[in-house]
């Protein structure tokens, strides 16, 4: 029997979305749970895409330590970096160095893509996950700091995705872009996607001919959520809804 292909998504906190849960997964090497049999997420911390090329950098070491255990024939490497750069660094660096945001994006993407090609040159199939646009017009909290106006960060993120996708297309690297299909209803908080966006991602992956292995309890959970949404749109059935939420609580344990 042939060994199944595994998608290994490595990156910052946004990889938590690929676990199938509406919560942050622990940082590697702590084991993260997954709703899928052939998708694993590895959260290595708040690492900048810009810095991954630097020899001796913490993020680079973690990234390649994880990849060392993979099999070229069976493991796909999906990278998820850049959101922190777009939210906190690119506008800041453009202002401090008195250069354009576009130039700063180019430097960042160039560094990031050099690492993507390093992994591809090792023989792995490499996929790249797009940077998600910020949900709210003002994000500047201790948990999610930001630099620049909402419009500056939004245009920065779009430019980052455009330049990165262009490079990926030129070197046969799959770039997953779902930003145009995402609305405010798809967010878990100011910057992270919720599982409401998962059907979009699953369709994008399966359109490539890659079948995602859904765990049975996850399929059951999705069915219950559909029932709850239907009942919420109807009048009454409060006891049924309460019962359904109890089941969901058990499934989430």
C-alpha cells in the first residue's frame, strides 16, 4: 500500500487555521492536534519572512530542523510567513530608511523566496500560503501591534502577495491565494481566520487533486454545525440547539 502524502504547514500563528480548530496551536516541538489525517501544522513562533534567510537565525533553525525529519517522496512543505512583516515591519522600515513601501516589500519577498527555493532545491514539493489581509481598520494592541494606517497595511499586504505569487508562478511553486474570497465573517479575531473559511481552503487544495483525509469526529462536528445554523434560522427549537452545543463541547474536548 502506497504511503499517503502529508501536507506539513510550517509558519507563524496563522498555521493554527490548518489544524481545523478555532484556537491557537502550541509552538513546536509541542505536539499540535489536527482535524485532518494528512495535514500537520507546525507553529514556530512570531518569525519574520524577511529574516528566514539569515544563517543562525532562530526561525531558520527551527524551520530546517522540522524539515530534516521529512521524506521527499511523501511530505509536502507549505510555508506560512509574512503577515507579521506586513503588519509591523514593512511600513516601519520604509519610513525609517526613507524608501518606498514597494521597495521594502521587494526586499522582504526576495529574502523569503530565497528560502522557499532552498527547500525546493532539496527536492521537496513546496506550497506557499498567502498573507491574510487585516480585518479591522485599527489594529494596535499589545497582542497585535501594527505600524502604519489601515490603508497602508492593506496595500502592503496586497503588494506582498502579488510579488510573492509572481515569483512562485515563475518557479513552479504552488501559491494558495484565497484573500479575495474572505470577508469579515471568516475571521476568528483581528488577524486570524476562523474555521468558517476552511471550506474555501479545502476546495482550493482538493481542486489540485489532493484529497484531504477528514477525521470522522470532524465530519460529525461539521454536520452538527450545519444543523445548528439551520435551527438558528428557524423559530423555536431552543432545546435542540442547546443539546447540539453540548455535543459540540464534548467533541472539542
